[in-house]
């Protein structure tokens, strides 16, 4: 559930006076039955450019709350020498904008499977130019095609869209890439930050094929969706040392390095 803002003063500090007044008018209108606008354009203090959030039942404001109110990624801000970021499950681009603003020398590859989310993501990242590469597709264990599944996971809204292997020889809805291929597409040999929020696809991503690309990753922040996802993830990291911490629903593994005994 989206955390409620604790005070108008806190909201004002986050988005400014004008946007606070605008948001209050939107909420009052909704309570009076006038209805909400389709979208809201706002610039939270953590990013360089304004963002568009969909309203009218969308999950965009829930994601907004996690990233900009609760600041689940704030513990990553002290990372140094961040040049390549992979944002797997970029949704509408809020997290990508956060990273691009936090790490001004970085380039981010944002991967999102849903066309609706993708359209808003591209809109939100256009101002960052070629620092953001937005891809329509999903991360998986290998390259191929995947089916899109909507409405069957979580609350069924925009932030809970899943991908799955194609059935009965189907052509699939979206392209799939393994993380190693995405690192290559980013133009680097190493990814400095790997952000993962892919609605249980982490089981596939951190399967056996992850051994080929994990040595190319310096830091990971991931939202794990259940005990089996946690087991797959930490099993994949069994041959690595790292500093482990948590921030809200996010698990952070800093400074990955292969264990001496595993080499």
C-alpha cells in the first residue's frame, strides 16, 4: 500500500508549493466526485526533470511514493564511479530518472515489457537524451521471446505485470535478453548498478546462466517477490562476498567480488 504523506510540509519539501497546491486540488476534486485528470506532471526534488504520472487507478503514484517519498534507493546515493546502470523493470521511468540524476556521469539501460508503461517511460526520460536507452522487452535467463501476463499477480495494476515462457510454440509478446547481453548493449564491460524489480522473473534471471555475467556486476538492488525468489537470488550469489543491507522492500548487495575459494 502507498504510504500516506505525513504532512503538507513534507509534501511541499518534496515537490514544491505550486505542485502541492495542485495535488490538493486534484484530491479534493476526486473526493467531490469531479474526477481526476488522466495524468499529473510534477518534479520531485531528487530528479533533474519533471515526470508524468498516470492517475485514475494507475499504480504510478504508488511507485512515486516508494522512490521519492520513502526513498527506497537513497542508500545507493553514496556509490562511487557509477557509469553503467541497468534498470530491469523500469515501469514508467521514475527509478531511471532517479539514478540518472543521482549519478550524473551514468548511462542507464531501462528495460520494460508493458507498452503502456513503456510509452510513459520514454516520455519521462526524453529530457536525459542519449544517457537513457529504453528497451521494450524483459530480462530473462537467455535471449528469446516471452509472453506478457496482466492482472494475475499482485493487485493486477501497471506495476504487477509479469512475463513467462511462451506456450505451444507461440511467437511471444516481447523480446527477452539475458543480463550479459544487456551489459554489452550498454557499451560497458561491467555494470556498476543492477536494479531489478521484475515480478518473480528473478527466478529465471538468477538461474544457472547468471554465473556467466554476475562477475561483471558491482552492486545490486533488487525487490524479491517471495521465499523462492530469495532462494534463487542468494544461491546465485553463493560464490561472492558482498555487503548486505535492506531499504524498505529492496535488498541491496554492495561491492560484489568473487570469493577467493570460488576462483
